C-alpha cells in the first residue's frame, strides 16, 4: 500500500507520499547544515523525523482518525542504531513539532521518556529509507571547558535545520504559491546597499547635537573594524548610543568582506 505524509482535500492520488517527504526533508536539511559541516547529521534526522507515519495508526489519522505521536518512533530508531550521535539526532526528531525537550525530567515530553514510550510498529514492507550506520563526528574541535555548550549549540543548529526543512517541504505541498513567494531573497550586498542608503538619509537629516556626534563616532568605530579577521568583537555603549544600527552596519560590512552567508541577530 502507498504510505502518505500529508493529505489535502482532494483524492488520495494527490496526497504527498511519505517516502517523497522524507527524502525532500533530508535533502533540504542536509543543504542547510552544509555550511557548518553537518550534512550527514541533518540528512539522517530528515530521513527519520516522520518515520512514525509509516504506521497503521497514522495512516488512519490522515483519513480522520485520532491524533498520533509520529515522532517518537524515529527518535527511538536514532538512539538505538546511530551510536552516541543518535541521541542528539533523537532529541531533534522527538521535538521537531513541539520543541526540544529536556534530556530527563518528570515531564513525559523529556527525551528519556520519549525513548521509552511504547509506540506503534512500522509496516514491515514500508518503502522508506533509513540512515545507514554512520560514523558521525562533530564538525568542531571539542574543548574540555566548553564541551557542554558546544554540544547544546550544535544540537540547536541541527534542530533548526530539521524544523525549517520540514515546514518548507510541507508548505510546498500544501500551498505551492506561498512556497514560491519565499524564494529569491535579496543578497547581503543588496541589503547592505539599502541599509547604507537609509543610514545616509538619516545622517543627513539629524541635528548636530552632542549625542548625535557620539552616535556617529560609534558608527565609524564599528565600520573601521569590519575588515578585520572574524573573531569575537565587543561593543560597549550606553542605552541610546545607537548600538543596533552601528552593530548591524558592522555585521553587513564584515559579512561581505569575508564572504559570509548570513547574519544571525540575537536579542535578550
């Protein structure tokens, strides 16, 4: 029988097949993770994330049945077959709809509970691909004083790749028009031109007050450092000093100077 990942209001012949969805998500996630050396990890989690849909219960769900936990099965497969790396992949798979859970807690949504949960078995003849036994190595050099942070951050990056890939492929099937709208974002060079244009207009129309002179000096100092080699830069400026625009100006210039792909802006 054909197994499906998503249904629509039309006949079953138009539904998205599960094998297609898993393959698409694995490819997308792998592409997203390539820039930080984790394509193999992301490809594996993509193949596993909806493995629980290859069950009688989930196929009934698509036809009006009860809600089904479709992520625990793939998480359990990862934990049991992919060695120590499998637990990180399992965390991403288990949380790809509800968010990353704690490793262990009294909450039934924690990873430890999900890995022990009794779940429906897959169809024995399910036509879906599972990851081969991979030797997955961290794409970074472990540091003894910050290894926990490295692993947590790496897991969150993998999780992001999976969630984005899953949502994008699902949207492609459910609303292809909206999916097309997402493609073709401006390059950083174009965004930088827009930003600089707006910044010039702003600077031309502000009063020459002491605080504005300070803001301009801060902006100049940030831009002067943009050509330096990538590393950790610190900007200590009081409230009202123009940190947001000055740091973004630095980020755009720095990214363009070193061929970086994106800017990730994180606020508290």
